[in-house]
């Protein structure tokens, strides 16, 4: 198979498996945390060349579930008010926290559907918008930003 067809197939698989191409997800983290791709790879626990291959579609998946768990942890930490506000200390603390983490991955612990770190973010979103508005925003964002849409949907649900 030609290289560009392999890349197209891999990017399509990433959309199916991860909700969007991994290159898009990783690039958002590089921008949000203002770090190099090589440093982000170090934080995630993957080699820089391997991360580059996944981002470009030359590889379809992240083979190590712990690396995927760290990626998801970082995506969540971007939403913390201090990190989102650009606090250098908060950004560095978030990166170090994820880098030092040793997440275990099982059917019951894969950090996909929320966790205790999300509660302050969900509460903050509930303070600024009504539940139905959060859910409407989630529907609009879902095609391009599924992870953010999921967070808005969870915030829009009644917390009781």
C-alpha cells in the first residue's frame, strides 16, 4: 500500500478509536501547555519519534494504555481554571503531575468518563451556564471537539 494510503487509513482508524486524529489532540496539548512535542512525549512516557509517527498517521495507535491514560489526564488538566488561565506554575505542576503519575488501566479505571479532577471544572461550568445551554453547546462542539463536548454534556447534567 502506498504511504499516503496507509496514513489515510491510520488517521481514519484514529478517528474511530480515539474520536479524532491523535495529531489534532497532541497539537492542542503542545499549544495549551506551551511545550515542545519532544517534551510532551517525555511527559507522556513515549519516545519523541513514536509520538511523531502517531501524530502524522504513520502509526495508527498508541500501544501503551498508560500513555493513553496520561494523554487523557493532560486533556483534563487543560480545563483546570489555573491552567486555562495560563499560570506558568499551574501548567508546570500539571505537567509534572502527569509525568510522575503511574496510572493503572483496567476496565473500571480507564479515565474516560470523568473523575475527581473534573469536579471543580464541572462546578465552574455550572456556575456560568444553565444545564440546557451547556448541553446545547456540547452538541455544537461535538463534531470538532468531542472531548470538550463530553465535558460540557457532563456539566449540563443535574449533579444530584
